[in-house]
């Protein structure tokens, strides 16, 4: 999916909501555990109930890998279901990969060719040759970790190197890499005060923003400093939506929570 197609979907749905499909068998409704594939059945119900409110879904692969081959099969079924039934939806593999070149190439093939995700999150710590293999897939996006929402982000990301914060160096350096126009960036919602500086470096790029809701991020603050002329934001919410209820009405409850965020986003877009 191109950036233009993503922007068009945002404008059509009046939403820039990304729903995180981080499935924990200990948290999903207990009646689903009787299903042959409870993870997929949970995802399918959430997707069917919320697809008109969201423009993207983001499975965190750790929640699938934790269940071995059955978890991986559930992930495969989930992405196949999305691509077949809701091809307009943007898909993100939250895998945080990043390794030496030939290994990154294999990771890219796994997620872009075999699973057919639109994008993948990538850690930049190993530099150019660990990221460019993902960028070589010209019809896909690579979402680089820039400034994350966790407390440990301050261990390295905001430390100064040659008088400049490391996350700014990551942003500026990444713009020099081959096919960098296919880059997006992860910026945590709990770091809203940094968005102004980030937009000075990557004014046109899409930012994937986790941390709204359960982690304490504020949607209004993020949008105040992070929106650009093409919207340029994907706001991710996982726990606050998918675990809105542990009863049989879990999908309807998830849709209600997603609708609340979508309505906030619609109001923000209408005032742009």
C-alpha cells in the first residue's frame, strides 16, 4: 500500500487509528479457548467489528511466537484474513527486527513476501546495512524505532552524541539511506513534547505512535505537535480496545472503544 492510499483511507474513514492485535490467551474471553484456533477467532471477531473504524492493524509478533507453531499459524491466518477481506487496511508486523544485511534480507522476505505485510518495525541500532534490505522492497514500508514510549528510552535515545540527542541522529542519518522515502518512524505518545523537534527533521513522514490510552499518552497533545499536511500519524491502541470486555460481547465492546477514539480523531481532522 502506498502512502497516498493510506492517506486516502484516513480521509475517507476520518480515522488514523491503528489497532494492536497483541493476543494473550490469559486475557481473551474464556469461551474462545474451546475453539480450534482461539487466537485467530479472537482476531477475526475484533477485525470484523472494528475494520470500519481503523485504518491499520498491528500484530506484535511476540504474542504469537510465544505459542510456538500454533501461534505462528494464527498470525498467518490473521494476515491472510485481513488481506483477503479488507485489502484497504494497512498492516504492520510489529517485529522490531534488525540484523546484519543477509539476515535482514531473510527477515524482510519472511514478513513482506511470505506473510505479505505492508510494513514492519525495525530497530536501527546496527545501522544502514541492517535497514536497507527492508527498504529494498519498494512497495513496502519500514518503520524505524526513533523515540519509544517506554521508560528505558532515556537510557540511550535522548543521550547526546556530538551535542545532539541520539534519536535525532537516527532520524537524520536514516534520511540518507537508499529508498528512505519508504521509511516511517515509531514515536511514543508519552513523548508528545518531542514531536515538534521530530517534525523539523521528518516533516512529511508518517509516525506510528503507540502509548495512547493504557500507557498514558494524550491524543490531543500528540496531534497538536505531530500532525502534518497529510495527517502523517497512525495512533496505535491495543489493550484499551481489544480487552474492553472479557465477556461474549468482547467484539462489540472493542468496537465501542474504537469508536470513541475514531470520533476524537474525526473532530481533530475537521478542525485541521
